[in-house]
């Protein structure tokens, strides 16, 4: 083994967002690309003497990248790296290990729900000691470092055997290979009423968990089948594959269509749909839940979890508060009001929740984009949400449809949908946003498609913990009956611009709780198109993805 310092030159565009640096896999595999970025991280966080967690979602290049990162960590003087066996860790499991072992942070290899493989995406993200994504000051510093980098340090020699559990040495650094599942499963067992869920399965309750050939497979098999007694085969697509078997591991009704079809299939003499279905994404932080014949929107899921969390041991004392991202529906706000607890509205992205949780202001939080979590760690957590649902179903003794009907009868229903327009030329999308931004301030009091605008703005957020102000977080138009739409551009895509249109309309009930969401939202959809001229700017009349 030789310690080497290699001369390098900055590579343009290594700017990490809240989800880290995400690029085409081939870009990451290019000369010195990974090395430059990882050295930038180690320079900024001052790796010498530190302990880190390392793992990824198993996508193509995960194994090679792990070897490089380990050899660079050692060469930069890190004391210890805790790595999941075969370099596998789900994002929530990595967040938990960072906290459990009181490490100085971790490096997560994933591009979340983006497809994997040589033609797919890869990503690297640094999480800080609280277990959450690095704050903007850190990601900006990493980016700045990448623009001036001149050399990186690496041990050259044999690969480590990461399939072997236990301790190994790399130069002066210790590498501990750990079971990726064990600590996470133990945490879940502490949070939830496992005996009640076990009794539910023992009573014949049937579930389908679609791990989409991504990282949650081993976690779901261990927890659902081995510990909770769900029937063998409950978890499908349970082996993480480098290209996710060609699936797009994004748990929504479009990409998890096989699950949706099964859950909505009409009963026959030989077949009845499972009682409960769930799916998770590439790195395991997202979730979708679906009952027999009923889809639960992520915004509604967050509201139901908040309203019923006390049925789980970890939340029996009640919630400190709840938070949702601005485009997420206000369903959870109604629950918080009824419970007399605080609710927060943050910009899109998980990092804003971390501050609120570190300050003890919030216990549960979530986003409309299939992300839900709690203060048990500092990432969203797909299996956690699935287990809390199971806990609630077990303790209430009701079906998903019954739980939803009760919830809407009590709180009313926030009809909700997101329309995505993908692969738009960036200049067209920017032009549309600029025009709309110029118009929102003067909209109050005007009518669009017969709907009276009560307020409209470009959402800005002042963090109640550190006071940092985030501007330009999405254009929102709110009508006098509480209906609204929000328009923003995606910050996570790797090709062109993705325009997201978020739509919401409240029905107090008891009538009008059973509409098709697209029908219920039709007037708001029309108003958004009229105002933003989406077709004029993008050439698209209808969205590519509706969730
Ligand atoms: C998307 C989601 C957002 C989520 C992020 C990371 O970001 O909309 O809620 O936090 O992925 O999972 P966007 O592409 O909209 O910027
Ligand atoms: Zn993810």
C-alpha cells in the first residue's frame, strides 16, 4: 500500500444541492470526478482524526466508489469509518448510524429515486453529525473547494473485502464493516408496538411491500417477514440490484404501477387484494402507502400519522409539533390545530426539518413528494412510515379505507395533486417563472377562472431556529376559499427543467368527500394554466406525471 498525493484540476459543476451531488453515473466515473468531490468534502470537514459512516443504496458504481472513498478517508487521516456490509446502507439507516455512534458525519452514495445503472444516475452526499444532510453553508464550502482543488490524497493498494463483517485496517484508519440492517431494525422495534403488529399478521392480515429492487429489500424482509411474521414473499423485488432491475425506484402510482394494480384488482373467487400495500425508493427514504382499493396521498398520510401517532409507544406522550413543506397540503395543519400543537411550513427539502427537530420544536414532518419522518433520525424514512401505518391499523382494528373515511369526516379533506412537466428547456421554464414572479404581487383581489385570489407571493421562509431567510421557494396563489396552487422548478433533476404544479382544494364535508381528486381540482388546474400560460411557454398541455 502506498500513500499518494495526486495532482488534479477543478472540474466544473460539482455543486451539491440538499440531496448532495447528483450526476449521470458516467460523469461520476470520469477521471478524478469522484476523487475531486470527495477530497473537497474531506478538506472542508477536516477529516483528520474523525469518524465517519459510509454506505449507499447499492446502485451501479456503489461498490467501486466505496473503495475509493475509504482509501481517500484513510489518506486524509480519518480515524475510523463504519461501513455497511457490501457498502450498503439505506439513507435512514445511515442517518441512524451517524447518530448512534456519535460520529462526525457520513458519506451516502445514492441518487435517491433516480434510475441507476451505467446510463442512470449516481450521487454522493455528506451528512453532518446530527445525521441530517449538510446545511447550505457546508455544501457551499464543499462546492467552493471543488473550484480550486489542486490535489487529492489516496492510498493505493488492494480493495478491502467489504463482505466480511468486523474490523479491518487501512493505513492508520480502522474500518468497521457492520450489518446494514441490525441497528435500524432494533430502532424500529423500540419505536413501534411490534406485538400488536405481530398479532395483526397472525390474524391473517396480508401486505405487499414493493422494494423496487432497491435498498429496502433486506430491511423489509428482516423487519416485516422475520420479526413481525408477515407471510414469506410479502416483500417483492427484495434484492437490491445495481440497475434496480430496470425499474424506476420512485414509489408513486406511476412507477409503482404493479403494486397499484394489485391493490386495486377486483376480487375474484381465487384472488383478493392484500389489506395493505407499500413501496419505497432507491435509498429507502421515500414511501407510498395504499390500502385495498384506496390510494393514500402523501399529504393525507402525514396527517393520518400525526393524528394517530400516539398509538405507537415512541409517540405515546404526544407530539411537540409537526412540519410540512410549503407545497404539501394543509391537511396536517388541521390535525395540529385540533390537537393544539404547533405546525410549521418550510421550503421544499428535508434540511429545514432538521433544525426544527434539533430544537425540539417538531416530532413529525413530511412532504408531498412521498417523504415522511420523525425525530428518531434526521432523514425521511420510508419503512418508518410503513411501520407507523401498520401500528395504527393494528391498534385501530380498521382498514385503510375506514381510517381515511374517519379522518376526512373529522377534519375535512384536502384534495391534492401534483402535476410534473419534465424535460422542459431550461430557458423556457425560467422565462415562465420570471413572468409569473412579476405578476404574483399584484394578484390579490383579482379573479382567475372565476376564483377570487386572496393572496399570492413568492414563498420566503425565516428559519425560527437560526433566523436564516430562504427566498424564492415557490410561487403560490391562494384563493379566498382556501384552494391554492403553487408553481416551482425542481432542484433535483439532471436533464432540462422540471416544472412542478401543486394543486389543493379543501372540502369541509360531510358532502363532497368522495370525489376524484382531479375532478375536485379541475377549476384550480384551469386557473393555474390560465395564469402561468404553461402551454405557451412549454408547449405542453398536460403533465408527464400526475401524483
Ligand atoms: C424533490 C421533492 C422534494 C424532496 C427532494 C429530495 O425535490 O419535490 O420534496 O425534498 O426531491 O427528495 P425537487 O425535485 O422538487 O426540487
Ligand atoms: Zn430517496
